[in-house]
C-alpha cells in the first residue's frame, strides 16, 4: 500500500530503533503527517501510542476535517487487542490476516487444484513454509517457528507460561485434532488443574493458533453433545507438532483424516461472511454433521468431509442430522474432480469448486 500511495503514505517499522525514536514525541511527529496514511508496523512494540492516536483522530473530527488514517500492523497480542479496543472504540476496524488459503495458492499445470491443495495441506499456509524449496526445508522452518514463537513471541505478547509446558499442551491438542478435548485427561498429562488447562486453551485460541468449533446448541428436543471440537488452525504446524515431514508420512499417519477435515474447515471459515454461524452437530444417539453453516434462520447448510475417492457417501448419522436441523443444502466435499448427486438432495463436489462456485456465489 505504501508503494502504491507513494508520497501519500508514511511507513514506520517499529522494530527499528530509528523509527521508534521518531515517535518519542508521537503527537508532535504525527501532526506533521496529518494528510498521509501512516503505517505503523509491529505496533505491539509501542502499545502506549493508542491514546495519542485517539486524540489525533478526535481533534480532526471536531474541526470537521477528514479523520487521520492509520494502518496498524502487528502480532495478535491479547493485551494489545484489549488496549486498542478500549482506547480506539468506535475508531478502529480489525482485519485478521490468515495464512494462505486454497483460493490463493492457484492450481497445478494440468488445471487441477489437487497438486497445490495437497502441498498446502502438507506444508500449511505460512508463506515461508508453503514456498520452501523442499518438504524438508519447509518442515525445518515450521519446527524453528514453533520453538521461537513459544520461547520468544508468546511471552512478549502477554502470557507467562513456560515454553516447554505450552509446547506439550500444543502437542496434546495436535494428537486430539478434530476431537472433543477431554480437559481432565489433558490436566492429568500436564500435572495441572482443569481450570489451568481451560486457560491454556483460551490463550491458544486468542493467539489464533487453535480453532475452537462450537457444537450446535439450539435444538432442545435432542440430547446434544455440548463439548467443542478443537483444531490446530494451520495444518503445517499440526504436522510439525506430530513430526510428519511429507505427504507420504502423512498418508500413513492416524491423523490423516482429521488433518484433511481441519484444513477444509479452516479454509471454509476463512471465506465465510462475519454474519454466518459455523458449528458442528452431534447427538448422543449417533446423528452427526462435520460442519453446519447457518447463514440465516432459513438458510442452513450441512457439510460432510470425506477423504475418499471411491466411497465418499456419508453415513446414516449425517442424514438424520440433516432432518433434525431441516437444512436447506446437503454437501459432501471430497478430493475428486467431478461433481455429482447421490439422491437428488446430497451433492458431492471437489473442495476447490465448492469454494469458488458454491460458497462465494452464495456470499455474493
């Protein structure tokens, strides 16, 4: 954006002492650049600046001028998000920058998205991991990332938890990927209380490392499961935590189905509008739907995820769940390249086609 705007933008990297020094008197310095878009990168290095930004924005509003514009970039610090929300309430909008998605990595030369999708699945969506020269180089980058993130970045972002404890916890979640986590079992494994385990999960969710998918809870006539499912959000980090280096090792690992499911769910949720409500559905009598997307009271989709080319047909529990929820669409996602229907109601389709044609068309 700075390159496109040229002289209309000002970029400051707050990792650099020289750029931080310019903001020793932030009000005086920023007033000199009122007409420009001020981009403050690594904003978590200077959290005390939020009150100054609020004052500058309000001053220009009171004078009837166009408000000063600031683009704040930085890591997902829990304390930082809280401070920005308190100081800049009504003056700020948030944009989460997720890793690469299926729609962003393109297609293979033969016109199929399977090649690039498999690479994204194995390596995950962090740019340095996905674009590495080899699977081994990608795995090394992810292993180093996990270590430095836990040892350096997490403490800098707020939580004071021993890095080794948090790593063990993250690995436990990886082994329970796509499942309803037993908090008591995790607490026993770590030698901490159930309350502490719940706090660790909240931290991992807040840091955008873990996805907590809530169960459907609106149907009071059924005995519903109330425990959320937990996914490691980036499939590449999941595989690094489990020591999986390449696709060959992944295909022989017990986590393969849950890993595929998690990657697809993460990509779907990344593409959904903010008003959509994603959940999963499960009853104690066996009805189960991998993902339920509620766009409105009358628009509700049931999505089943299968990693099978020969037999992607969902089980009886899926059809029971669809009847329970009165869904408007029934969709099975699989790794094939053709779309077809089972029974006139349940449509089977490739994942990339679902994102490109079905989901985005509905959002439009």
